[in-house]
C-alpha cells in the first residue's frame, strides 16, 4: 500500500483498486461515469488556458479502460447514458 502514495495521484486510483463493477448500484455506476466526464472536462479546460491537466485523462490509458468497463456494465443492465466523446474538440462548437 505504501507504493501507491508515491504514485501520481491521477493514476493511483487505478493501480490500487481492481473493481467488480457488478457490485455497484446503477446510481453508483452513473456517478463514476460522470466523474470520468468531469475529469476530462477539467483537463480540457486547463489545456485551454495553457495549464497542465490535473487528472491527465487523455494521457492515462486506465481512464479510458475505466470508462469502457463502466459502459459495458451499464449497457449490460440496459441503462441509458450519454457516451463520453473522447475527441479533442468535445467542448467546442463547429464553426
């Protein structure tokens, strides 16, 4: 457990935890999925003003794996949700 404290906080969550997504409620799955969306939006906003992204969602493969695992579980349950747009310009309107 001590090694986790030495890791980048953006990736420590994924290193320390192996999740059983089936054990979570629908609301919990939704909350975790929206948290991924929020972290991605935060990173994108930071990039827009020239800051380093805090969560490094696009740079860390585990974020996409986490989102994909959540999507798989939610789809398996027949839940409706808006898929995360991983494109670089997700927050911008076309000209």
